[in-house]
C-alpha cells in the first residue's frame, strides 16, 4: 500500500480538469441568463460569478485533504469478479472549501468518501491531510466528522446529549461542553432545543441536530454522505442553503456526496462528477453548467437532447455546430433553460403572447407533448418537425420553459420558442 504524499504535475502540463482539481483555480465561463429563475440550480448559477471572485486557490499544495490515485476494490463474491468501486481518483480540497461529489447510484462517490473516512480499505493510492498520510490512521483518530443520510441519532439521548456525544469522547469538561452545545444549536437554528427528546423532532430538525453533532468537536474535515436525501424536495432545497451557510461560517473543509445536482450546486464551491468509479469532471457550479464537456456529464446535469452538427445548424446554433463539425463524436447539448416559450397557439389562428422577445427575434415552432409545473416554472416537452433521434428513429424531445403565470399550455398546443445559445454546450463522448 502506498503511503507517500501525493505528487502533482507542473501547471503547464496539466489538463483543465486536473488544473482545477489540484489547485482550485477556476476557468472562465460565460454569464448565464438568470431572468425569472429561483430554483437551487439557478441560485447556484447566479452565485457562480461571486464564488469565482473568492480565493479558491490552494496556495500550499500540502494543506487540506489530498487524494492521490486512490482505488477501492471490493472482493469477489462466490459467483462474481472483484468490484472496482473507485478507480485512481485524484482530488484536493483546500482549507475552508466545500467539494461535492455528484453521480448516479453505484458511481463510487460514497465509496470514495468512506475510504477518506477510513471506513473502507484503500486498495491503492494515498489519502493525506496536510501532506501526511492517514491511510493507516484509525477512524476515530483522523479528526474527521461524519454525517449520514439517516442522521443516526441516539433515540435514548436528548438533543443536547446527541450534540455533546463527540465532546464527551474527546474528554471536553462538562461546563465547556454545555457552551459548545448551545453554540452549535444556535448555529443550526435550534436554540433552546437541548432538552427535547429526539423522537419529537421533524426530519429536518433531526438532520440539523446531526449536523450540529458532527460540527461540535470542530473536525478538520467534515464528510457528508447524502445528508438530505431522505427529506422532501422543498425542505431539501432550504436545508441545502442552510448547510452551506453553516459550514462556510465555521470555515470548515467539507466533502459532500449527493445524487441531486441542484443540491450539489447549492452547497459546494466545486462539484466533481463521478462515473463508473472515476472522477471525470470537476469545476465550479457555474462552470459545469456552462461547459459540461463530456456527454456523460451533460446527461447527468439535465442537458437534452444531444444534436448532431447538422441538426444544430438547422436550429441556428451556428457557432456551436461549427465547433462540433471539427471533433469526432461531438454533439451540441441543450441545457434545461435553453428554450423559452414566447407564444402559445390554442387554435390555428389565435396565439397568446407570453414573452415579447418573440416579436423581433427568430422563433422556432414546436408541438407540446407534455406540460407540468416544476420548481416555480411551467416546463414542456416538445417535438420539432423533422428532428429525429438518429439511433432510435423516434422524434427528439426538447424541453422548453414558460413563466408559471403564463396561459395554460396543454399537450397538442403549438408554441413558438426562442433558443439561448449561452445555455447550450459542445460535448463529446468520453469513452471513444
């Protein structure tokens, strides 16, 4: 097993992804249109430019968390092969920064977090803190705080007893423990809850207590594994904002695992996308939305459909189409906010104006297949004449949005849409 500190390639030899992963520097990106957007992804997108102005550079490469060529392998069962859950991941998280690991189930994100915590064996590579290997350090001696999906609170203890649990283990005197508990409960928005039984708390309150317990011993690294996934969406959106505020207020370094990209965009300074055990892309939230780079990343981030260069030309996405023309297996991906409905037709002759941009700009005509309300906007699935998926032969499905107070748009309606090219991106298949 390797126990040396991680080494890094000189800046001039690094790829863009490696550059961000190791020193925290952020590539430039286009500003995104934020008109009428209120959901967590858009809040994160609007904050992206602000975060880029923050000092995200890790000036001393040995400080904070270092993950160098880490692999995690689970032994083969009676009828199978060994499972390579994590494959040669490299990542650094500087002091006071939050990095979210985002990916589908089985992508390796939780296995990587557990390896950092010491709950899974590292098959190869090294995990360091401030340049010193912790691979052989027992879990309880690493100084890392843990928070899981279920919270894992002690039902027989009060709220205060749960928050104080790590302080008792650390030998903190009782008088000082009480002051810390009160401070933590104040921080997570539960002042005066110390004597409450755990069984009387709501799901959101229980997760706040779990966060307070994890932060109370002042961990040098906080590891959060799907901490909000058991909560309903509205509560999850609010708590994601609160978690970021609380963790940043204490200047705590954190690794945050989730499968929800809205949650990741809200909480983190940088977001890493994992697929099949590999860390395939890492950037700021706004950077990922502007330049997902890989088809696999774009698909997970909600981009759809993926157009051939010829199809992109027909939609007027000339600059993106020209770039795709010059790359093998390259596509033009439409972001979730790329299309805006500007006029809806309830009959062949009558149309209701939704957005006055349709008066002067070129519009594209589509037919609504499905309409729904999602995160404060009306979302519609559209088909556009002669746009066919070349693999399946079926019509491509486009996504378009309209204000929630727009006239009711039903399946079968014809609509005019505008395309915002800044919400589209060139992507290519990574495994080619």
